[in-house]
C-alpha cells in the first residue's frame, strides 16, 4: 500500500542551505536513475510544441530534457514556490489551479518528474482529468515502491546526499507506484493510449498519448 508523508524539502524555505544541498542531490539522483534518458525515450515520437513541467523545482531537469530533444520546444515551468536558481519565467502556482485555468491548445505535453507521488489517489484522478482535457501527452517518472529501492537509500551518503534527501527519498519510495496503479486512475477514454512500466533502477514510468 502507498503511504504518503510530508517531505522535508517541501517545508524548507527555498534559500535554506539544506534545501539548496538537497536540490543538488536531486540532480545527482536524476542522473543516477537515468530519468533524462527515460523521458527522451518516451518523448521521441511524440509531436508537441509546448512542454509543461509540473513541480519544476529549480527547473534544471526540464531544461536538460528539452535540450536533449534537439528540437524547438516552448517550455513552461510550474512550481508552488520560486527557487532562487530557477530560470526566469517560472510560473509560481498550485499545479491544480494552474491546470484548471489552462486553455486547451493543440500540440501540448505535460511532464512530471518525481512529482505525482505527492498526491493521493483522489487528487491524482482530478489531476489526470485536467491533464487529459488540456494536453495531448503526459509523461511521468516516479519512484518504484519496493524493498530494494528502500534498501538502496543506505548508499546515498556515498554520493554526498544530505539528511533531507535521505529522509525524502524514503518517503518518496513509500508513496511510489507499482504495476498499473497510475493507469487505473487515468480517465477511461478510448482515444488515449496509456503505457505504464518499471524503468531503470528504482523508477516507475507512465505515459499517456492522445
């Protein structure tokens, strides 16, 4: 069963030294888990001109993904707080409020990296309804909920991860996903193709395409 609990980084001021360290840790973990490569693979054949990144943090992951695509993409970053190192143009907003206010435009994709696990099943259903009405694609990389993933947290000090990152990594895994849990929450409409699977070490991937 999924267990949701508060993550320390979410409660720290954006400029706090521990928060800055933890965001650097997250960049390392994204590289270690291969999420940029996984996102590129999912997006390779997708046709979109705008990419909306939900829960962007400092925006570095989204910027690197778009750079890796090697084509012109308009990037929209959305987060509930402004991080000092985030690029100009980040939209500071609750993601649900942002999606509700978003106009439907063709060739739009939504990306969520290590973000969906923060939501309850009920909230995810609501988010997925909004996403399915406003975009043509949704791409997500999330933690895989497993004993092996939890055991691997003991290795995080070896790459310099601080106590905030170690706590939040364990919380993220306990709130992560298995099997077809995200597929079960996506709106049941025939014009969507949905793919969900394990990917990489400790990761769980989800893609919905109109």
